[in-house]
C-alpha cells in the first residue's frame, strides 16, 4: 500500500455521501476491503455505494453503458488510482497498489454498469 504521504501527493477526486474515512468507506459498507468509490454516469460524481447515491444525490442513478467500459469510473480509496470500468470488473485488487477490493461488490455490478446478461 502507498504511504499516507504518497496518497496526499496525488489529487484524488472528491467523494460525496456519508463517507466515514479517507479510504472511501461509508456508513453502509465499511469493512477493511470496502475501499472503492464509483463515479456515477448520471452526475459524473463519486459516491462510495449505490445507497449513498440514492440517499444524497437527489436524482435516480444511471448505469454506465457497455460501450463506455474505457471510462475511468472506479476510485481506489487506498491509493487514489482511477480505474477504467473494464479493469475494475476483471480484478479483485487495485492494479496500482495491490489493495484487495471487496469481492462481494460483484453482487452490485449491475447497479453501476450495464451487463451483457
């Protein structure tokens, strides 16, 4: 993992909603591996989860279309790296710092991104 001074040297996007720490954990999901935030297609803003967006955004969420998998829409809360959707949906850890992501987030993929199914 990156040291805190390394993280601070990178300008990370702001994360909205009831965030409980600098690693983007929120009041709904705050385990050790809940360290991603999603940039929502509808507002171009990062939120820790779909519930945070629903409670605070003031508008319905929209999924990222399949043809936009090259968009950087996932933020690693450990190091501040922005991942493309294509990269995020095929990994369980940050490709930059190696921090593990919550594998159970796969259950919510359809809430953020269109799927081929």
